[in-house]
C-alpha cells in the first residue's frame, strides 16, 4: 500500500475558496491556496449535530481517533449530509517523535498534510511566544525591583518549546552577569501542554480569552498571595500575540470534505 504522504500528495485538492463557499462562509482570510482562517463569530445552525469521536482503542502509535473522525465525516458527506471534520492541530513534538504526524492515515486524511503537521498557520508559534513573553516579563519584573514581592521559590509559570526536548525540563536561568537577570530554577513544558493552550482552547473569542488570561496565576508572593498575568501587566501583550491564532483554521479531507483544525492535542 502507498505511504500516507504519497496518498496525500496525489489527492485532488480544491482551492479553499470552494470549501468556504460550500459552507457559506464569507468572512475568512486565505493562508495560501489551501488553508484559511475563519471568523469564530458566525450564526449557529440550530438543527446541527455534534458527533464526538472518542474511546477508540488505538495501537501503541496512537492511530484511531483522527482516522475514524475523518472517515465518518467523508462517509456522511457521501450520504448527502453536510458534515465537517473538526480536529486538533498536531504538535511538532509527536510529529518528530515515534508517533509521527496527526492528520489521519491511508485514505482517511486531512490535507495539506505537510503544512498541518508542521507550521500550519502559526498558531502554536504564537502560543509559544505568548508563554515565553509572560516568562520574560516575570523575570524582568523581579530584576526591576520585584514590586509584587514574587517568591523566587514559588513561581509556577514555565517557559515552553513545541518539541520533545527533555534536557530543558529542569533548568537554571539568570546565570552570568548581574544584567543577565536573577538566578533561579526554571523549566520548559511542551507548548501543547501549557496552561496558555488550555485557556486558548476554552475561549470563545479574543475578549473571552483576555478575561481568562488576566486571571492566570504565574506565581505567589512572599506572603502566599497569588500573582496573576494581569498583575505583571502581561495581559495586553499576550492578546496582541494571539489575535490571529484564535481564529479557527479551515482545510479539507482527501475527498474535499471541510475540516476545521484548531487548538492543541493535549486536552487530557
């Protein structure tokens, strides 16, 4: 049998404008010919149904849920239903690890597969930047006098990178000259397992995201009081970085069934 990537490259992919028109979506921004960002604020169709694909028994490499999701959406379209496959975005960690990409398999895939598995529309890069911006602002706040009396031994916020880099799980930052910051223990999470990703996935729009981000606890002060993203004045900068990432991504399956691909895979 052909490899997944061979099957994906042989597919007759439609311009994303055709997919958007099929769904009667007019408010979108194209990312090349085959991807688009859509406005999350559109009218809900009251007679629509949500089919949740879960409890698939996977192989050790994880095949199952995505493949079934895509297959069901294409099958429903074949039966004359207007179905949409809705999936999470793949993480670069598993994509370059033993599990590999996360766009389905065989003749049950979403495309363009290489784009979706790699940089896609830059959502995860935006989240990575937002997390690391908050981390930098925490350290700068401490360096500039620590007005909030942040306890260096009680900082919850970690930096992140969207790769399986175990050497960064526990690190020491601030080594070097006095101007290189305050020395303390820190660490890196994988981007898709960060609290920022969780809040991103649970937000309805940019305004809802802003309210949730403001309340995120980054540390505790020396008296045991919570210090939030808003306390270190990072809410606005984070929202600016995330303004485009919050818009869902529109793609298609091998049989040109619409697919919305958005948010991170570590929902557990």
